[in-house]
C-alpha cells in the first residue's frame, strides 16, 4: 500500500510540476528541447527478484541487480525480458545495499551505504571480482561535512543511493531528505582503505537521487530521481555538474531505483515494483 501511495504521489507531483523547478533553480534544460525522446515499458522482472536497487552489465544482453536492506545478500542475473537466469549468494552482509557500479577490469562495486536516517557510521563499498564472485576489498568512508548523526531535518543530505566508476574512482551522489533537496558529489578511491570525503560540489534538484551511471563516451553521466531523469554533458571528461544539463519528467516510472546505459542514447530503468523501462533519445536535426 505504501509503495502504491508513493507511486501515485510521484506521478502527480511530476505531472503537475514537470521539470519547471529544476529549470528555475539549477538551469536544467528540457531534454525534449534538443532530443527526440521515447519512454517505454519493456517488461517486468521475475517475482523472485524481490527488489532491484542497482544495475550493472553482465554481458551485452544480461544484467546484474540486487535487493536492498532486509533482504538476502545476493545478486540476480536477468535479461531484458525480466527472466531470472541465476541467483548468486554473496558472503558479506547486506545492511542496506543501494547501488552497483563496475570497472573495465571485471570488478563489481556494491554500495552498502543506504542511510535513510542519516545516522550510519559504517558506510562501505564491497569490491567484488565478477568471475567467481570473490570479495577483493572493502572500502570504508565517511563524509567530512557531516558532524551530527543524525543532523537536524534541514541538514539531512547524507543518505546515499547513487554512484558510478570512472578513472580509478567512485563518484558518489547523495540523496537529500530535507525539504530543500540537493545532491552533493564526492569522490572515493576505488581501493581498500578508510577515507574521509570532502564534498566536491552540490546542486539543487527537485527529486531525491536514487541511482547514477556513466555514459559509454566516458564524459556524460546520468542521475535518476523519483519521477525525473537528469542528464549531464560536461565540457570535458571531468565528472562535474558544470556544463549542459537536461531534465526529463518520468512520472510513470514511480519509485525508480536503478539506471544503466545500454548505449550512448539508451538507458534501462528499474523500479521497486519490478517494472523495466527503456529511455531512448536522439538529437534533433
């Protein structure tokens, strides 16, 4: 019932507001201004995949996903039809897994850093070799700008559900739980250790950020929010908010939790109810 109510809230809020607040507050442009956009539901995940909180490639046509807090520590292999192909138990705890990332050396990074109450002091990422699913490293971190656990409601900017790998680092984007929503960007070395992360920059956004992915061109990236997709086109290969940025309303996707580039112009999105969506966009001539 709560998921249904939240989905209805996301639909109504997005339908009424669209990307207007993001254009006014943070200079986002409408994606459909420059691109032809198509959003289609392409399937539903097998019911045995109890949640889909992160996404990563296994092959060109199969994908990894995982559940979040309160569910088993395992990865699910599935295809675009939503069929469950394999379930892989993993030997580390799932306190609150929220995101998957991957590098070009066959490593998966599992983000055990969900922090709804902004009170966790044991944020971590598990670095796992996809071949054999062996844990290589555990990466521990904390936010240099968080002084209270939890902070007052107006300062609850330290939940975390989104990251991706690029250039030997993990790029993290926080999920705000205050009334004035922002996302902060942090950079975490993709190697074992304990790190204190200063914020790199922040951006005001209307949707709580739930997922992220790096584009195949190694420059652009995407952030997913409830009812909105944000696309960033920096002027160079640095991960940064500066540059052209677009917003796309996605009212029908509801409580969407994971996003993955399938190609430079296609993204796969999954939501809490197991629905699969494909977003495709083509530059207008």
